[in-house]
């Protein structure tokens, strides 16, 4: 699969190639902050196939958390593009930044332990309190 996308203002563009590692909704509290309250929809793509085509994102990593993720976003418009998780060889691409969001086919909902009443999980989609197998 090949994905292309970028931020709202167009200053940062990326491409991602390879077999998706996961396509999901994340309901964790941290993702709710990033989305403004909704679940975060993402496609985890192999890190080796991910690169920025134009522009460079700004990065943010919380210093007060063990194993904190690094979030990459456009310094101009603030669009959150990618999350990188320590020890995971993936670029977690935000679906809203894709040129073709229809490429997203969610397989599961994760971290439903933090799900809000107004969050919807499609009927029949597997849901996990944390990550599958944990």
C-alpha cells in the first residue's frame, strides 16, 4: 500500500509505503487530547517506508512519562501528522491527513477503557480495553 498526505496548510507532506501493521481507532485519553475529544483514527505503517516529501514537522515528546511517544505536527498550522512509539518500527499516520482517507479500513478499536459515551465503535468491530493480547 502507498499512502500520501500532509497537513492542512500544505507546508509538510509525507509518503508511506508497505503493508499496514494496524488500522484502528484509539480511544485512549492521550489521543483524545490530540483529536479534540474524538477517537484517533490511524494506520500504522512500516517506519522504513515512511518519509517526508516536503517540509519538516516539529516534534513533541513529554518528558514526564516513561516510554512517551513522539508526536510530529506542522509548526505552521498545527496539524498532527504522525506518532512514533518507542520500540515500534512504525509511523502511526493520522487518517485525517491522508490525501485519500478512503484507504483507511479500521480493524479494531483499542484502549476502550478510556472510551467516552459519545465515542462510536462500529457494530461488529473487535474492541479491546488496551492493546490486543494485553
